[in-house]
C-alpha cells in the first residue's frame, strides 16, 4: 500500500471513529470499546479490499461480510452510511423509537448481509457462504469478524473445523484480539492464549498482526488471498477503545456512554489525530 | 419503592451462599448484568465463570448438581432459553439435576438491542420441557420469597426476571406468597386480569384506573407459570366471567395460551390476550415497547374496557 493510500484510509478511520462517538453519545447507548477496536479492520476491508458498494449489492459475485461480534454495529453503520448505502442522516435515528437501526446488525438495512448479535454464529454462516461460493465456482471472498471473548462459544470451533475440512481458502476470519470482554480480560474470564496455536491446530493459515495498523491489516488480507487450500484467520492484536486515550484498554468501556465532558475530549483527540495526517 | 429483581436475587444468594457452601453461582460473562459482582468478590470459591459459553454453563451446572452442589446458572434469558435449551432439556430436566436457571435481562429489557437479545419465547421454550418449572416473579419482595423456596428444594427450575428497576407490587415482609399458587393482587367481580413478571404492576395500575370508572377488576399474579395454578384460573372464570391475560412474551405458548387451554377445558370463558407480536418487536426503550403493544397500564385498561363493555 502506498503512503498516500494509507493517509486516505487513516483519515477514514478518524471519520468513522468520530461518527461512532457521536452516534453513541446522541443515543446514550452503544458498544464503544469494540467499535473503536475493529474500526481499522472495517476501513481496510470496505475502502480497499472488498468489492462491495451500493451499486453491486445484488451482484452474486460481491464479497460477503459478516460482523459476528454484532454488538460493534455502530462502526459498521458509520462505514455503510459513508459508502452511500443509506443517507448519513438516517444514523440520527439509531436506537430511537421505530428505527430500523437497532443495536445489532440487521439485514433490512442495505449493505448488511446477515443478522447477528448473539455471539458465536457468524463463522458458521461465513463457512456456508464460502461453501456456496465453491459450489457455484464464484470468485467472491467471505470475511468474518469475531470477538476474542466470542471465541469462548463452542460453535466458533465447530465452524473452524468445517472451514478447514472443506479447504475454504475463500474465507478469511478476523479475531479482534483486544484481550477484553465484559467481565475483565479474556485471560481472567476464559483464556484465549494462544489463539494462534489454537487456530493453527484446527488447520487454518494463521497471521498474527498489530490489529490497529492499516499496513499490517492490508498485507494480511493480501496474504490470505494468496493462500490456497485452507482458510485464513487474522489474529488482529488490537486495543479496545483504540484512538481515544481514556477509553483505551478498559473493560468498563465495553458499553459505557461518554459524559458531556468525555464526549468533547474524545472529539478533541480525534481532531488532533486528523491534524497529523 | 422501586428496585431491580436482579439485585434482590443476587443479594439473597450471597447471604445463602455464606451459610451453605454447596451453593454455587455460575456466570457466562454475565456477572455484571446479573448483579453478581459482589457475590463473586465475597465467595470466589463458590463462583464459576465459564466465559461466553451458555451451553457449557448449563452442562457444567448439571455436573456440579449431580455431585451434590446447588448451582444457579446465570445468563441473559434470551441466550439461556435458546442457546442452552438442549442442555436444559437433557442435562437438567431429563436427568433431574438440581440446577436453577436464572434468566436475567428477560423479556424486552434490552430495548433497542433487538431480537437476538429479547426473550419473547422463553416461557414457551422452557415450559414445554417435561420436568422444568417456570417462574416469573413480579417484584423484588416476591422474588425473595420465591428464592427462599428454590434454594431449599431439589428440582430443576427456570426463573426469568428483567434488567431494570421495577416498582414493588408487594410490601417487603408482608408478601402474600404461597409457593405454586397465583397471588390475588386485588379482588374484583367484573373481569380478571392475569399477568406475570413485570406486567403485574402494570395490571395493578390498570385495575386502579378501572376502579375509578366503576369497573372492578380482579388481578392475579401468575408468577408460577409451571406448575400452573389452574384452580385460580377456573375460579376467576366462574366468578368474573371474563379474563384478560398480559405477558411480556409472544402469544404462542405463553400465559395466554395456558389460560385459554384451561378455561376451554374447565369453564369456557371470554379470554383476551395481550402479548408481544409474532415478529421482532419495534425498536425502542422498554417502556416504549410496552406502550407500543398495549402492555402498559393504559393499554391494559383499554383492553379491559373492551372486554367487559
Ligand atoms: C451468545 C451471547 N452471549 C452473550 C452475549 C452478551 N455479550 C455481548 S458483547 C459480550 C462480550 C464480547 O466480548 P468480545 O467478543 O471480546 O468483544 P469485544 O471485546 O470486541 O467487544 C457479551 C458477553 C451475546 N451477545 N451473545
Ligand atoms: Mg474482546
């Protein structure tokens, strides 16, 4: 990736984070920590790697995306609005009475392929999508984003087995390895180390990267595209709450809502970041 | 007074746990939602965290119970009643292990988080399992009475309660509670409103409004969905001639169906049911959702007027 392209994506990442903070502050609800942690992954996929756009949303060859950690939907809403799937103004209705923009992905909303919110479903669905692609010899690729706490669900590992059983090299899973879940660190609650060794033993191609680094994310996705015969998992070592200092790396910010002062401070930090780009 | 049932239940188990080391609370990354943080701090040896793994939660509980422990498995009602349903059926009810399933954040407590987080089918899911008892306490004081019974007995049960604070229906220390018998919240002769869980307080409010209009509504709190208090329903049918059921649950296989089945068999009566729709519920806060479907005092009073008028 060229430096200029990196700057374009890095600016997008700031825009998305800003929209997330605004949406959650306005509605007084949302999963801010996980949104900020996955933002760079979504930005690389939606603005560079995936062939998806409002124009091709019915195209059978479009890439497929499943947000298995569905609680982090606000960042996805912000991306889809920015890409033009629906007017940005619609986001003002997020979580409001009668809105279709609820706190988890719903495929009534343009650009969303699959409903989620109950953890541990998305990878199985991704396996199904990738299998269909193989059956019909279609060129599309399937991307699934999982939480690290979510990997406590047994169903994730049933899907992991199936993914390698069927040699689904058109399937790429991200684990948003921010090392936090609701009740504390993953290692205290239910350990996930070594995530890399686990996935490797299930027959996956494993890439472990700094998960908020756009260069690394982009390279990993490229590598996954060139890996044949097995699915790839990208263990993205992220920071929960990434980009806003006082939210970073704190379990309590899983779904806390910023106060007025925190809101202003968050916007200020994001503006400072933008100024450096 | 208003208080969250979850706090009452967690504090009760913390006290009980201090006296009985066989009491074990299990959580699935749900201790905060269930208000079990202080319990986990004080009784770490009687607390098991399983992570985000509801099937494992219930299976481990069954194993603990089979070795003499008294486990209380805590998880949002939505996931507990569906994701771990087979464990509830096979490892708990069928195997008759002494596991108490505590379905927290029940009904539409999670408001705008949507269908994945609502438990609108848990009465039907759990009550349809042979050997599984089902309880929906209506407030804190009643929940405490219920917990006192459940902590003593040795059979499986599923208990559902909400996330938010609820107004007390009953007075602490003076709760008219008989295990597995519906509670008469108020007497009346023109119709009976039968409700469970958070709907009881709304029904009580509605009855007060109706009273001022000259309609005397009896209110029954059917906190015991299973075993169901058929006798109280039969009496209501005989004595008041019309029944309105109110539940934070779909109409399929819920309180309304149970009441209709019983009256059809024993005393055919006009029955009308207020329930959640057979669809994902409208987006909104919990009170907005209640209002939308007529599950608030105003909606209940309106349905009652139509029924008797
Ligand atoms: C089946 C299921 N169980 C429990 C929950 C409640 N829940 C929502 S988010 C969450 C923690 C998720 O942690 P993680 O997967 O690490 O996500 P992240 O840190 O990226 O927010 C839990 C337990 C759920 N949504 N689905
Ligand atoms: Mg996490």
